[in-house]
């Protein structure tokens, strides 16, 4: 399982519509509008890196209003 946070830059006036569409994508566990340098943050899960890439490049990037994404993949830190 691969988990990631996707930070989105969205066109003005389209944030709510983009978030509604993103919530329909299988694997999206949370999508929120936020303040700061990004307009929304999405938590997404996928079976592997290839599936994660497809979800971001094909599903999220094709939503009208999405300008850019920055992806932060969650790393599992093992405790000693």
C-alpha cells in the first residue's frame, strides 16, 4: 500500500467543484480546501506506485480547474 498527500493549486472560483470531483476518485480518503500556498490537500491510497501515479496524472490532473500538483509520498519509518 502506498499513501500520499497531494497538494493542489486550483483556478480561482473552482476549488469547491474540484474537491467534489476528487472525492469521487477511488482511493481518495480525504480532500480539504486549505489556506496558504496551496488551495487543497488530498490524502490518497493506492496499491503501488504505478497506481498512485495513474490516479494523479490521469484522474486528478484531468479535472477542470486543477493547475498544478505537488505529491508527498508517505514514508514508513521503522522504530528500532
